[in-house]
């Protein structure tokens, strides 16, 4: 008995430490499958001995966040759900009642409160009774409206999550290894601990409502409540009405959808709940679970043994990361032959040898992961050269976590400049579909891409690319079509794609409008400046000239010109345009133009300027809601600046 008590205390300490990291966006201490296994062991021991510690994770809904935000009590306790890996338990719990099946999203639970149609509070779940107030981030998180038509008191609970696509892109762009995240859930948690709403917004966190906790009017059906939230403008979790009898078939169907790899939102299981919310609320509370609030289903991890073939090292931004390449095996219905090993510390923790047998699972049915090693022989070689540029490597040990990572020592390594390649292929640049950050990094590590022009020579490697995992003849053909289409490019897009410091789309437009691309080219060759062009100025002009004087940039630019056809654009004479010398601010919805960018383009073509804020220099504020009480309208009235509609603008200045 004493030994079992000691084990319980040890498990509580381990699980709470892992939870603290999990809920606060810190380095992952243990993966989900390991946490679940220890939690199950703890539950079994507590039931057997009756010995339950107050801070046991079986008694708490979450974990108190360490952030500096104001802590507030929940109006309704945000309890967690009981979990099982047995479908039969779900059926027994459902009984004869109508139920709903939905995803168990892998993110951070938030509780939103509305009064009189306005969003007044956002709390994190915290420990279930006390959460952190993050209402200041309401404009930075997607998936819910700021205002709703319902005027009563409304409380909604949901999961804030980051997609796998956004997670991969964000993590690849983080240069500091101490700031990289283990998974989308870890990233979502870390993101909502940030204090800058702009930084949070850039990470594309979305809220997915999974239950309507309270509204003043009686509405008993959970299904009707979720439909009501949808009509109000919330992103609502996918769901399906079912019964205990039909549950096994439904779970099998939903599981196959996850296994197909088509799900971009991270999920770590399924949830069933009663449609009758009055019946659901009539249950008791055991530990940190409301017995009838819902029941979560988590998949059994299928572990398969396979032989390690070799370790592949790939450079991304600043880190050279190991990937285990092993003999292909079938896991959860798909063939798997690769799994990330994250860093050198993970290789050492697992005990991976130069030769060994790996035990591999698909975490959450999606991400291949090595969880154990057998029969290890020798030690894997740590590369002394970067796989991309062949410069010497060095091992870095994190001061915070002690994690060992491998780095390229060459500051000009192509893989370290992947941000520039991302801008080059973006919509505002060359607009090349199918070249994500991850794809370009793979091509860089394979030696296919070293500079921008190499993208237009990828055809030389299409045979090899079509044999790479994740590619095939069709995807390669689509890539070729997209690359060929981009060879004819507008000069403004081309200038933006060059990644010249301080030169964005607006600067490109001003240059092309004033002197055309031919004039831009001539000035580059002659070393002349651009400060005479309105809106460029001395600093931007110096940036362009300095950029071109760099031999690498110069040669890369000339190389690109051989691969591309730059569209001819007539130099605009804007001195006598209808908007010449006038500054406009455009706000609100537009009706005649496709969007405000098109409206702005017309103003600039007529010699005018468009700025983002109202000032003494503003000639007109264009707002189709002339009488609105917006801050821009108020400012314009204070300064005596005319507020005109889009129709009035067209009458006075022409256009659509």
C-alpha cells in the first residue's frame, strides 16, 4: 500500500508538471499518448487504494495558467469530460437517449460572454473554476462575431485552435529554437499567452464553438442550440445526430476521415453528448467531471515496429532537424516511412542507434511519431556539414531547456532565407501555387533550389521530384503549369518579389507609374537613385541602389530576367489626372469597385494619394455611410474635411 501511495504521488507530480507546460505553451515534457497512459495508471491506483491527493489531475479540469492576465471566476464551471477508449462504454453511457457526435478539438478552451449583443468577456478555462481574462484579444482571434443579434445574456464555450498548415508555416519561420512549438495545441496555448494582439492575429487562431452554456430563452435541444450559434455567426464544431446503436459505425466513419489526412484542424478524439440539455445538466459532479455533460472518446494508438534505414537531416531557417527514414509500414490504414525526430536531444532520449528497431505510432491518427527503440547498435552520425550549403555545423544547447539542436553556421545559407522565397512565390509576388514553405525547404535540402531563378529550372528535377513522398506525376504537372504561367509577370509584382528592403507593393507601383520598368532597369544599371519619385524618398532610394550593388543580388536579378517576360506598362502622366494633388482616405465597404485596393489603384492612376488615417492633409474621406459615428467620420468633422460617398466621388472624379 505504501509503495502504491508513493507511485500515486510520483504520478501526480509528473502529470502536473506536464500539464503546466501543456497549458502554458512551454516545451512539451511528454507526448499525449504518454500522458494518457500515466493518467490511466493514476486513475486505476486511486480507485484501488482510495488515496486521492487534492491536486491530482483526476480532480482538476485543467491547470492554472502562469500568464500575467487577470484571473476571474467562471460563471459556470468549465469542467472536463470523462474519457474512454472503448466504444462499448460510450454506448452504455448514451443508453436510449438521442445523442450527438462531434470532434474533440486539440486546442485551448475559451469561454465567451455576450450581453446586449456585445462580446463583453473572454476567459480561458484555467483550472475550470478560475480562468484568465483575455478579452483584449477579441479582435485577434477568428471564428466568433464581435456583435450578435441576440440581445440577452449568452455564454458559449469552444476550442481555440491553429490548423496544421498554419502551425507548419509559423514553426518553420521561427528562428530561435527555444521559441519553436511541439504541436498546434502547444502553439495555440503559447499564442494566447502573448500580449500583442497583432502578433496573435498573425498566427490565425480560430474559435470553434462546441456548446452553448447559457441563453435566457428556453432551448433544450443541444442540436438547436448549435444551429442557433451558427446563425449568430460562430464557427461551430462539426456534428452528427446519432444513437447508441448507430455509434460504432459513426465513430468508424469519423475515424477514417482523420486517417485520410484531409483534416487540417487538429483533433485528439471524439465527443458524444445528449441532445436533451436539461437531462445532461441533471447529472452529478465526480472529481472534475459532470457525469452527464458529455463523454470523450480517444483512439487507441496502434504501435508498429520497423527497422531504421537512416536518419535524414533537413535544414529549415536556422535549425538542421533529423527525420527517421524507416522500412515502410502500415499504420492506421496508411503507409508510413518517415517520422520527425525533432532534435539531437530526442535522438538521445529515445536511444536511437545507427541501426535499431523503432516503435512508431500516428499521434492523433495523423502525425507519425517514434515512441520507443529496441536493439540499438552504434550511434547515429551528427552531420558536420549543412545539407543545403555544406558549411560547417555546430551543436547548440538551449539555456532554458538544455535541448540540443544542430545549426548551420553560414548566415547566407539558402534555407535561412526561406522567408524571402516565400515572399517571392506569394500572391503579391510571382503568384506560384504549390510551392509552400515546406515544399521549398525540401527542394533546398535536395539541392534543387539555391536562388530565385532555380524555381524556373525545377523542370530539370521533375523526374526525381515525382518519386519523392507526397508528390506524383499529377502534382508535378500542376507545379509545372503554375511555374510556367508565372513567367509572364507584371513589373510591380516582380519588384515586390525581389525582396528589396523597404520596397513593397506601394513603392513598386509608384516606381512603375513614374518611370516604367524600363526606367527602373536603366537606373539600376547606371546606379542612379529614385528619390525624385514621389513617395520613395532618400531612404528607400538608397535601399534599392545598395541592394543592387550587392554582387549576389545583382547576378540573381540578371539571371531572373533571362527566365521571365516582364509586362510592358505605359508610364502614367498623373500630373493632370482628376485626383492630382489630392489625398483621400477610403473606409468601409465599397459598392462600385471590387474592393478598396481597386479603388485605391484608380485614385493613384489619377495622380491622387490614398492614406490610412484622416489628417489635416486629407482632401476627402470616402465613406458610403456618410452619417456613421465612426472614429474616422468624427475626425473628419472635427477638421472640416468633406465626407463623401462612393457615388459622389465618381460624379466628381470619374471612375467606375
